[in-house]
């Protein structure tokens, strides 16, 4: 982010507070980043500009209205942000003459959609001896009028702006759990992406993908007789692969254009709950309770086989996305900070890697010979796929915090009568009656879902204090989380990974002391500790082994329950 002062003579001085010149501080976030306005409250930190004019004391600052943005952790909350270059206005007294010497301090929260950086910056300025330039041609004058309507904000300068060296200094040699995944160039990122995409086809955690791919292969070999068997096989794999590639193309454009984080939706309990309900409904369909109107996974019954194959590829890829974490942490950490074209290139390489086996089958349709010919046995395969999907529901439930398991099971329980109503709607007479039944089914599921996603209680931590932390180093194994109220990703990790049961289990097994470094407000000692372990953004988790406290093990950005277990196991071996 850059800042730039300018000093202007307003075109109508009598209508500007103070009646003198106007000092304007232009805030310019980098592309894909934003800052919160002066009115952030529930989430984020409000932007504050404290200004004193030499010889006159503190001055009021006028903030323009910003752009409303939905909070990532709670979509029901909207916050006011400045995603584009934004002027902050400081009217100067009429009796003040140049040179204008401003002592100013700026504090704000600079965020992308996957990380946030607190900024505390000295932005003092000296206009020099020249008179301020005449104003009037600038495009932001309408914003100044709106800022005046909002009223002034008077912020006193801090007694002393904490310098980087004023806080306690730490001397660590951090290592990273999987340094081989750290990349810093496009070619390695592409190669890692191709490999990770290919391996997604074989990962045992991808239960839904296994079942959907089995469905895809058998669909390609059991679709009626209007096409030769090899051509059916080729066509189905072609459209399945096209679904995979189109999903990754869409994902690359989405991430490149918005700066969202890879797999972020899977770290939100609401998304996991929704996917669990969808897969549970798919399994009920395969058990014959009803027929889906668009994606019918029953063998030999697809009325639009190409659409069926394409959507199956999209769904399989969507469900495989969260399992890419063990391969792509370093790649994504680097790629998501690059320009959109680089992000798209890396993500498309992942899609190409995952689609590679199906493209091979498109090129060699004779492979269909290894598959058995269709017959009554496919009905048993349908039920097996349904069990796979139900197994996936168990896997997704395992991602949720313990205190959300019962609400999730309740949601699935309500999904059964809703699915039954959908099945009845296909057999009743009259279009209106069918619409009513489907509407009731949708209402039942939505009400259960809204109730299930309500936030649950959070676990308490020991608050970080530099002196007590220094005393504990070398005595206990310290499990340190860097977090903040304004950090949506931190909230997601607290709900999905750092759950009460997980923390209690780790604390008992590894004899941990849990320490939370809260960076919601200015925290010089906490920020110094973060810098000492090589961090400049959060979320970050660090394990300081009791036997070797000067070599902490660091997990940054998004991490999983498995990553934490591995980090704790590694710390005990030090």
C-alpha cells in the first residue's frame, strides 16, 4: 500500500471547516487488497489518521464513505472498506501559512481475501514553502462533500509510536513443516500443480471422487446402443475431463479476479454442512428414494449423457479440492500472491494433471475392454456408490468441530423427509402440487441448515504476555496461535481445526501450554514475536519445544488437523 500527501486550495473556502488549505492523504492499496473504513466495528479494524499541525495542535480528519463488502467468516455481516485509491481529508486553519508541517500517524488493517496485515505507519509531511496548488479539477471533490456530511474524526497522536526495535526482540531460527513445498518461480509451481492434480485421482481421502469416477467409467460403458461401446466410452470421458478442466478454469478466474484463497470454502463449517447434505441426498437417490432432475447417477438412465458426464466431472473436482492441501501448500502460498495470469496458469496446470487419466482414455477408447459389459449387476454397483457417498458424509462430518456434529446430524435427519417429498412430487398429479411439495422440501432443508450453521462456543487460551512467555520458554512446550478479531481465516481455523476437543487432546498428549497472541489491536510485543519467527501476516501457528525453544516449528496461513499433529510429533523429537 502506498500513501501520498497533497496540499490544495479549496475552490470554495468558506464551505470547508477551518477555512484554509486542504491537506489530502491518498491511500492506495495494492490490487486485490483493501482497508477498512473509519466505521469498521463488528469485524476488522477502523482506519485512523491522527494529525497535528505544527503550532496548532490536533486536527480533525474527514473520511469518505467506502464500499460495502460481506465478511468472509460471517456472510450476514457487511463491512465498509476502501478497495481502491481513497483520499482522507484534513482541513487546515485559515490562519495557518505555508510551510505546513504535519505530524501524522496512520493505523489501519490491510487485507486481501486470504490474509490481513496490521499497519502502523508514520505519515508525517512537510508542504515546503510554496503556496498550495489551486484545487477543483480533482475527481474526488464529491467524496469530500460526502465526507463532510459524515462528520470529523479527531484522533490524538499516540504518546510514542512504537518503533520496530522498541518491543522485545527475539532470536529464532524457524523451520517449516514441509519446506520442499515452498516455491518461488512459475515453472516449479506448474510442475507441482501437474503432479498434485494427477495424484488427486488416487488419494484415499477422496471418497466421493472414487465413487463418482467409478460411476463415470461404468456410465461410459453402459449407455444404450445408439453409439458403439468405444465411442460411448470416449465421449463420456471427454465430457468428464471437460468438466474437470472447466471447473479449474472457473476457479482460476475467480481467484485471479477476487484474490480468494484456494479451498477456503471448505474451511467454513457452513460449506461443509451444505456439501454433506448434498452428498447425503445423492446417496438417497441411488437407493431409489427419488430421482434427481439434473444429475441422475443411476446407470443407463441419463437423458442427457453429455451433461451428466460434464456435471459429474465438475462435482468430482469440487469435492477433491480440499484434499490438495498436503501437496500444494507452498505452491498456493506463492501463486496466490502473484498476478491473475500467473494464478490462472498454475491452477489450470492442476486441472490438467487431474484430467490427464481421462484424456488418456479419450485417446485410447479401447481401454473399455477391461470393463465388464452392463447387466443387472449395475444395480448393486449403484448401492455401492451410495455407500461410498455416505462414507464421504462421515469424512466431512469429521472436519466439523465437535460441537457442530449434532446439528449436522440433525440436518441430515431432516434431509430424509425432504428427499421423500421430492420423490412424491414426481408422482403427484398437477404441476402446482409438485411445486408445493418441492417448496416444502426446500424450506425444511433450509431451516435445518440455518440452525446447524449457528456459531458455537470457543475455547479459552492463555493471553500472551512477553515476560511470562519468556519465562516459560524452555520450561514447557508452547503452542502459540497468532490471531485477531479482524482475521476471517483465523475464525475459520478456530471453528474447523483448533476445536475444543482437538486442543484438549493435544494438550493432554503433548503436555502443551496454549498461548494466544491477539493482534486485534496494536500489540508491539506480539508483532515482534511474529516477525521473529518469519511471519508478517496471520494466521500463524508456532510450536516452541521445551527442549529446543529457540528453534520453533511454524505453520502459516491455512493448516489442517493433520499438519498440527505432525508439527507436534516433530517438535517432540527435537
